[in-house]
C-alpha cells in the first residue's frame, strides 16, 4: 500500500493526538494519505533522536513495514537508533523487525545511518565516503551555534595534512554572480594558490573568521608579517539571517579555532557548522558534500565537493530533484516573493592540474547548481574555488625553475562531468541531511522530507 509523509504537526493528526501527547515536533506517516479518514498511520517525534510513539490500526504487517521504511528516510539525520515507545514496540515486533534493547530502552537500528549516499546523481562512481575527504589529506571540521536566536557556525576545510602556508596548493576561483562578501579571492586570482584552510561562515561574521584565521596561521608560522610575507585567508560566506540573528554576530575566535581543531575525514552534513542557518529551494539547506572517481589511463583520481547551499531560500518553485521538477507542485508561501540567496562551493582534487585548468573546473560547478533548478537570482552570491593537492608550491623553494606536472587538456572532460555531478548531488545531500528547524523570531524552515512522497522513488533503496 502506498504511504505518504504528511509533515510536522499536521492539523488532523494533531487534534487526534492532543489528548495523549503534549510535546512539539510530532510528525506522522499515513498509509493512504487520506488524513482524518486514514486507516493506518505511524506517529513519531524527531529532534536529537527519533522516537516512534505508536502505530494506529495496524493489522497488515506489510503496511507497517512500508510505514517504518518510510520513517528510516525521515529519521536519517537523527542518528543510528530509532527509539520505540511500548505501544509501538509490540506492533513492530509483529512485523518481524529486529527490536533491540539497551539501558535506554527498546530501539530499531536505522539502516541509513551509515549510508554515505541517499540519491545517485550521474554515472561516475563516488569515492569510498562520497565526501570531499575522499581526496587524500582533506579534512573538515564544524562548530555549530544553535539556540533561540542563533543558528549559525563555522565550517573549516584543511586542504592537506601539512602546513598550507609552506606548501601552497594550486588553485583558482570562479564567480558566476558576485553578490557576496567572501575574502581572499583577489590574491587567489592573482597568484593561483591557496595558503590557508578554507573557512565557511555567515556574511556578517566573515571579518571575525578572517581575523581568527590570521591568528591560526601566525601561530603555525610565527614569522608571517615580519620576516615572511603576510597571509591570505580564504573565507567564503552566505547569509543565514532568515533563521539566525545575523546582526548579533555570535561567532568568536574560539569558535573558529574549534572548527579547525575538530577537522576529520568523517564529518557531518546538513544543518551543521556554517550550514546551520541556511535555506535552499524553500527548505532547510546547509552543508553538503559528494565525490567522484575519475580514471585516466591506469591512474584513478578523486574529485570532491563541499558546499554551503543557501539559494532560492524563499520558494520551492524552481526545485528539480534528479531531473524531476518537483518544486512546481509544492505549495508556495505567498508572503515571500523576493528570492535571494547564495551558494559557496569548494572543489578539491588530487589530479595534477594548473590554476587555469582548475578555473575551468570551478566554472563547471555552476552547471550542477543549475541542474537543481537555480536561476542565479540577482542578489545571489554564486562563488566556487577549486584546488589541487598535487604540485604543491614550496614557499621556500630556491630553484629558479620548478618541476610541474599537468594533466593534458584532452583529459579534462571527465573532471568537468565529475564536478557537475558532485555539485548537484552535494546540494541534494545538504537538503536530505537537514531536519526541519525553528529559528530566529519563530521563523520555521521545513525539511525537504515534508514532501518525500514526491521524490522517494528517486532515492536509493534501503537494500542497495
């Protein structure tokens, strides 16, 4: 029997549940989508964890199985285990699910928790973790600030395991629409290198993050600005003012330092770090990542993308999900017609490429944005940076001529394909990993899973 995810605090079920459950953030899935006339539905609560409250009128095990499978997708961002209330436990046991018990009570293991991929975009294979960290040496750290007034943070990306000031990465930047306040792009364009970790944050905190990045680099390189040249931190920003009091600027140096210290290969996506307050295509957006493997001759190279998706935040009408224009059928909020926003993208690869070639790759990332339905609004900052971990430039090199390997031009097309596919998938990953939240001044931004019935058939099945 087909199921439908009806959404958080849907009115018919809220009335039905009011006598028993007083807590907020209750959602439900129905078996037939008939709201108050439905025969079978599953009630659950989400937050820092997901909890099945109960299942009503469950007589058919196959229907309960379908309802619970649907919940796994909704619960994906919330962790490994789905907790069971006693009323639901008895019914779930009847459907042959494996119910387990620990000191906190009964639970089901979420089979999607360890999945690195929920939707398959394109034909190139992803790397082992389907993240930018599939490029050897790249690590990512987050610091998230979340309270009644603030939903913001910092995301830090280390380009390699060494000292980026001493071992500069070949790099390039591309600006499709320049409505943004990112820092460090001018020197990057001139020299073709990056020499610091790359930091993502909100627009009005870019200055604080830049300052903290300077302190971080001076600590690592005490002669900067004295016997050595000054340093060029790279800070990419998006406006999270829709869900956070951006004017308050709560980010401090210590937050940036924490993000830098906490960087690792296995990092979270969605509403974390700099992505905490971001919105995309009318839904909750944020940090997304994806990777692709490119084989050239006998050599396989990795290309990874991490991005902060914050465009078309006020309307879903443009949204295209894996080629299907689902946004045109999703109700729009008539109060919000002005549609502004931004997306900042970082591309990494271990292929030996020069800055000119990297700029060509960075430009292609905008095709990945377009494939999700973006029209690049006038107030949108659409900015991409690409770097290679090969051919690092030694700051202290004394040779007048440097040895440099460069992939031939005729082999670039697979990298163009890779960055387009990875960018499109990373945007969808950002949305698929983000639950609904209530932010500054009570503003709410729903998860894309509110409309899972429109795209569930495009997701990777649990069995794969």
